[in-house]
C-alpha cells in the first residue's frame, strides 16, 4: 500500500476502534446482554471496518489501478481491471 502517514494514522485509529467494538461484542455475548444492544455494537464494528475498507480500496484505485491504466502493457491493464471488479464485487457483499 502507498498510504500517507496521515491516512495510515487514521486507518490505525479506525482499526483500534473496531477492535474495541469487537471486544465489546464478545463481552456482551459472555454476559448475555440484550440482543438489540449486541446487534448495535456489531453494526458499529462493521461500520468501522467498512470505513477502513473504503480508504484501502480508494488508495488501491488511486495508485495501483491508475498506474496500470496508464501503462503501455495492455495485459496488465486488463488484469488490473479484472482484479478491481473482483475485489469490488467481494468487498460490497454484505
């Protein structure tokens, strides 16, 4: 990855938040917490991870994909487009 130090700092912060939320879900399950409260915390963790994925995906398009599209190597361009379609399809699945 080619992340700026600021982007890396923000990603690590989001990951720490997601880790805390997952730990909270584990504790809530262990303590037989109310289902809606557990689901709310799961949604928060998913949101934090989705935010990380969004930044990483954007970075991939801005660096790896755009570089391949500017390349003279047609096979590299096609491979990178196929890879992008595949990862977007997998990433956007619920």
